[in-house]
């Protein structure tokens, strides 16, 4: 079956009679939102069922269990037993004997019953053989802790072949293992020393070291995990699988991912967007620097993600991107202990003016907005000494007692101009106002005021702690910068949740069949791919309902004269030259050609300028002037098509003001792309002299994205400029580069090396 149609309707079923009694059935499936939803719903049921063998097995065998206390096999077996695992445990060691009070079997084939999960801690050279034995014995899932497999193709292929042959799920190789804190399971099949801190955070990490650090730090904060998987080299189980699991797991309140690469970014985009609508997802970014990229490749053989593409993907899905472990823990603490803010307006209340200023600077740098406190000011004036500052940031002065400070925080918290309050405090000989903050929050929350409050206690040794009073718990940071970053990240997520979700629209005037025929014909003429000719490009963009300016390709001066008479009025000449990409920059455009004499002079000038590369001209009527935009597509090997919008024409390279999203593109994505441009207030907002409507540009973005989605052979698109005027958007210049590619459905599962 293949995705074969761009129309958004029921599948077109075609049955073709073949030789004998065999039939070929082709289903033309729409690649849009309904298709994704159906495939994803089906996989969610199947994937969750198969992951139960990894996360909730009824029996576990540790293969490679050792009597040496310092060995990985011994540590995994010890953790399973000490963690209180509720199922049956087997130890497998080729020498037999007794390990941790269990009789060790010499092989998985000697076990009295097939274990549902096997944890492999054997040397790399034995992995493929042991995996085959497990599959033959009836094991349903493998956790391969062993490292060094990815760099040995024969061993890796043997492992994948066994997994595929016997239908087993595979976590790893090169991984820490798996944790499930569910009291009905209590599985700690790792070699971590952190134990099983129980709570509602789901963690999937490509790095075992990051997993250990998170288990320890979450435990220290009074938080914990619902499940943790270390995906390692991600031959099978990945972060995408865990999103499917966590979405249906009531014990998981939030998901956390550490990924050095995205194995299937387009699938991640779809799953993460849906997950974020239900629960917060925090992604620890990595691999931005060249050194980090090199380390990630050597660590997990990861295809490292370009940072701009990765960040576009996170914005699109509503995932909260963080840059280090401390920020990840800060966001998790804030989400666990406080409500989501209603907006980005923040107030600062401090008993030390300098700390308040530092906190205010940190909030501003994080992109938070400062409220003008109106209702709070009179009450603060009646409460605080004359030397106090009543403006935001509020300085209560250091001489007041804890109760008065707590009352000041409560007054500001109840001011409708503040969506959140940051409270930097300093202990003095007079009082320690920090203790009053939690009481204040508890009291306000009991009265229905549930705005988030973050305390900052300069000098505390821990980066993050908390204060508790009743059912209220307030995060306490040692650094105002970290507090501001966490609050800004959570506010951005709350804003993403509050906006309409958008949809991939049903676009009229799209002829995907004709477009595919055009691409096939073009690639027959250039089997290795390349830039399509002007006539093919114009026909392609027209087949997707894009308003291409009428063009005539003229290879002789006589043909140019005939086209000039046909078009009438004033025209523009654009050179058609071998290998030329930027016509205007190279002097290859002649404007306002209004007479035959102008035409002949323009032809002569272009032919002389470009010499042997000259192939002719592309002639177009002059169009209504307007604001120029760039709309483009880059089909990245790891991510698929990415749509770009920015200022066009001569402004493109001068300002480099651009926004990016991956396909499929929703109406919300397209609108947000425009408003992310730095120039957006001057183009579309109240600061513009004549604000532009976003409708025309949004339509171009959606149609371009649909073209890139339905035609995988499109490697690059450059629509520059897209001229937006009163009567809509017109495209006078376009380039499309094609490459021979097989269609690939990003939602279809596959094992990988």
C-alpha cells in the first residue's frame, strides 16, 4: 500500500487484475490529519500492549548475572531483587551455581518457563546468539545493557534479525535499563544506585548517565518517576514509544526526554503535539556545539539534530525545551508544585533591593513582562515603611518582620495585573521571611488564588529546594536566572495550550496527480536530480493553487518578441542561464520593458552579460508592488521537509529574519511563523503604518507545505519573492530542486541499526 493521493477524501481503491489468481490492490490514502490520527490510534493500542512486556513483565531473567558484586549483571539482579519486584526472577550464568540466593541456570533454554523479559548483560560477541536463544525460548522483550554493538555491523545485524524473527521488543543496546515504580510492578532493571523514587514523571533518556543523575536528583527533591527507560542506541524502543505509553498512563503527569538525536522527527512531531495537549513534555536539548555533536556521535552513534530545526520542532509541538539538567529539574519542580500561569506578566517582591533588581533583570531577559501594579499599590503603602519601593519590583526593605513580608506577597499575588510572582528573599538578623512565603501561598490557594509563586534564596547550597505549608509547596531557587527561565518556559507552554490548536486544512485547487506526473517527467530527463526548468516549476506551483505570475520561456529573440506582444503592457525580463541561482543579485533582471526597443536592448544586455551560460529569458508581466516575503522548503535527510518564511527580495540576506516549521503544517503553525518574525509588529501589528493581512501569506505557507509533504522528491523550494499586495499574493520567481526518492511514511514502525 502507498500514499498516492493528495485529495482529502475517502481512500480511492483500485483493483488491478494480474496474472493467474493474484490481484494487485492499491489504496490511495490521504496523507493528512485524518490519516495520521487513524494510524496513530492503531499504533497506540498495539504499541502500549507490546511495551507492557518491557515495563510490566510478569517474569524477568538476567542473562549474564554474575557473582562479582562489581559487575553490571550482578548490579541489575541486585536492583531487581532489592527493589521489591513483584514478578518471578531468574538468574542465568553459563557456570550455574547460586547468585543472590537464586539458583543460576546455564542458559535461557534451561529455564522452567520462558520469561517475559530478558535483560542481557553478556559480552557483545555473544549478543546475537543469546538474543536468538531468547526468541526461540519464547521471550517477548529484551533489554540489552551491553555496549559496543552499534560499531560492529555483523553483531548488530544478528541482534536485529533475531528480534525481527521472533517479534520481540528491544530496549537498547548500550542502555542503563528500565524502571517502573508502579506498586504492582516495582521493577528496577538497571545498574543505578538510586533505587526507585516513586512519583509521576516519565523519563526517557538516550544517556544512561543522565538517567542516573535524574533518578538521584528527583529523589532528593521529593519527586520521582512513574517509568524510566534508557533507550541507548534506540534499535527499537524510543522516546516516541514512551510518548504513546505515558499518554495512556494515569500515573504519569509529565514526560521528560533527553535525546541526542531524533530517530523519526516527523512522527515525534505528531505524537508530541498530541501529548502536549494533555500533559507537559520537557525535552533536554543537546548537541548544539560542534564538540557536543562529536561526543553524541561517538556516544550513541546519533545523527545529531541541527539546533535551529530542533528548536522549530519543539515550538511546533508545545514541548518545553531546556538546556541543562538544572533547568529540567526546575521546570519539573515548578510544574509539580505550582499551577500554570495565565500569562507572562510577572511581579517581583523582595526584602533586599539588589536581589529584586537582579531578579527583575533575569525575568526581562527570559522574555517575561512586567506588570504595573495598580490595586496592590494603596495596600502596600499602608503596610510598608516610607522607604519601601511600591513599584514593580517591590522592595519591602530588610527591616520588616516575616508576617508583614508574607502579607506584602499576598497583596501582590492578588493583584490582577500579575500572572506570577517571583520572591527573592534574604535572611537577616531581624527575620527570615522565606518561611512566610509558603504560608502565604497556602492561604491564597485556599481562597482560590492559585497563581504560581517562585522563591529565590540567594546563598542556599542547593540549586533547587522547596518550602511546604499545608498542601502548598513553593520552589526555592538559589539563582534568579534559573527561576526566571523556568517560569518563562512554563508560561510559554501555558500560552501554547491556550491558543486554538489549528488543523491541516482541506485546501482547494490542488491537483496532486498532475504534480506527480510533472515530477516524474522531470526526473526522467535528469535521473540524478537537479533544478527543474522554469516551465516545470511554474506548472508545479500552479498545481498546488499558488498564484504564479504568468511566464513565457523564450530561447530566441523572435520568441521573446512574440511573447511580448501576447502579454501586452509592461513586462520584466529574467535571464535563464546555466547554473545561475540568484538572478537579481547577478544583474539578470530587466524591469519595466514597455517597448520593442526596450525588449531588444534588454535581450542584448543579458546575452552579453552571461555569455555562453545564456539560454534565453523568462518574460513576465509587471505585477502590483507590495511587501516581499521569502517562502522556502528544505528537505533535510533526518527531518523531512521544513518550511521557512522570512523577509524576501533584497531584505532576505540583509536581515536573516526567518521562522521554521516541519510539515505537516497547521493553520496555527503558519500564523505563528509570521508572528515569530522580528519584523512582525511593523508588518502585521499596531506599529505598522498599513498593517498587512496575514491571510495571503498563510495560504502560501500551507500550500507550499502541502506540496513538500505530498512530493517527497522535492529537495528544495525557493519562492522569492512572494509579493503580498492588496489583491493577494503573487509569485514572480520560484526555484524547485528535485531528487529521486522513494515515498516514506513517517508513521510506519521499523527496526533500525
